[in-house]
């Protein structure tokens, strides 16, 4: 499948959702997108790597329609990003209890 401007625009437009989710604490960030089209049969693959100072995420999806595969892969990376941000918030907002104080080093 040759490079096409509509596919590039579609991918860029969908990546704006990812950009909106990345806050200042995760900047600078890098998004690598690989669109792999198969010439022999209609089976395409998309890989996305999201790299931030805190973590690296990877999503991969394959299918027949390249536009659908792009959408599904970006949805996966958004889900992973939200999950990672929630884990980070949970680590930052640990509740300090008497048991936690005892386990961490005594009273």
C-alpha cells in the first residue's frame, strides 16, 4: 500500500487524542507509528510506541482495513496511557496508616 496523504491525516488527527492526554509531567514525549501494509493479501498492521520520561507503552493491532486498524491501535494506546496515569496517581496518593508506618520502618 503506497503512502497516502489521507491516511497520514487520519492518523495525525487520531493522535491528537493521545496528545491531549499527555500532561506536563510526561513531557517531552515521543510517539512512533508504524503502518505496515501487506501487498500480497489485505492484512495490515499498525504499531505505536509512546515514550515518556516515566514509562514506555506499546500497542499493536492487525486487520483488513487500515483505517480501522489505526483507530483500534490508537484506542489501545489511549487505554494503556490512562491506565499508566492512574497507576502513577495511586502511587503518589498512598494513604498513610498505622500499619503502613509499621511496615515501612516502625512507629
